[in-house]
C-alpha cells in the first residue's frame, strides 16, 4: 500500500508473554500465518492474511513485562516532530523516536487521558499491506474515561477534523482526514470495570463474525459485547486468552441507517 497520510492508522502490534499461544489463537480466529521471528529486533514476528502483512506480535523485553494489549500506530512523515507535538498538546512520550533498521522509526506515546498509541514513520516497511480484507485491520476506536482530554489532544497532534455522533445514549466522536473517517473515540461508561485502563480497540475483518466468536471463545477468549448488527457491519468485542482486547467485524453484513453526525468547530 502507499504511504498513509499524517495521522492515518498504519500498523498494529501486540506484546504477549506467550507469543506461541498468541499465534495459535489468532491463527485460528483470524486465519493468520506468521513470518520468522527476528532476533535482531526482539523476536518481532509479522502476521499475514493471505500473504499480506497485517500486524505483528512480540514478546516483552526483560523488565517490561505487563498486560497484553494491542497498540495502534498512526502514520507520520516525521516521528520526532510528532513527538514534539504530543508533548506540546499535553501528552507523554513513553518511548522516544527510535529507528528500527531500514524499516522505519517508531515512537510510543500516551494521550492526556492515559491512552497508549504509537507513531510510525515508514521506511521500507510502510505499514499494513492490506486493510478491510479477511484477517486484516479495518477500524479502531480510542476508549477513554476522559473524552474531553482526548478530543482536545488528537486534533492538535494530527490534522484531524472532528464530528460528534448525535446519540443521547453514547458519547462517540469521529476523526476525519480529508474526506475519510480514520478513527473513533468512545467515552467509557460505568459498564467498564474500574480496573480496565483506557485503550485503543482495534478491529479485524472476518468473513463471519459469529464463527469468529465461536472460535475465539472455544480457545479461551472472552466475549465482551455482541455480536451486534450495525450500519458498519456485524461486530463483537473480545478479549484474547492473555487479556488483550480486540474486536472482529464482518463488514459485508450491514443493518440500519448510518448515524447522524455534527461537525465540531
């Protein structure tokens, strides 16, 4: 795929204490195959859907063990400049921009509400080789308990235009790049246990949502929400056996009218 514009989701990876177990789980649920682990880069292992790179899994570095969690990377032509904007907007740079061979430069950050995300300045590795195909990334949402902080932060760091969904039952915002909606923001309500930190929920495309849920739960995954039909597709929210949250969506099965949105000045 071509280099993604500034702020567009371009890659996802996750750190797992048991990478082999993660490979078995996602291989069965999403149909992924896996490349050779790169010992030079901490046993980073790319995941493929129909031969195209769609994500990666990696074990934690010694001393950096923590809960499993998917990380979404947003594209930038200059990771160092993005890091400066992150600080200026009140965010925290968790890992300074670091060159990863000829592949590109990465940076990890935390928004003022606590949501961790990555920045990727592509080199030979531009990011997703496909999107919105079975097994591939499709969509992502920032889940936060302090939506006002996230809403102020992200458009300062990236050239987003915001739209608010007109729904009294949910506080949901959309971020656009040009004419394309690239990211959502969901306010976490009381239905989220207090121990669940803010996070980015990554959606992977599947040919059959219900089948993917059946496979996931049979392998020790936990169904958190759904399956549910929406105008965007039939989706379900899950946690994998190591606790990483993610969603699956069948974008071919849509139902209902698109929600109304209002531009945010």
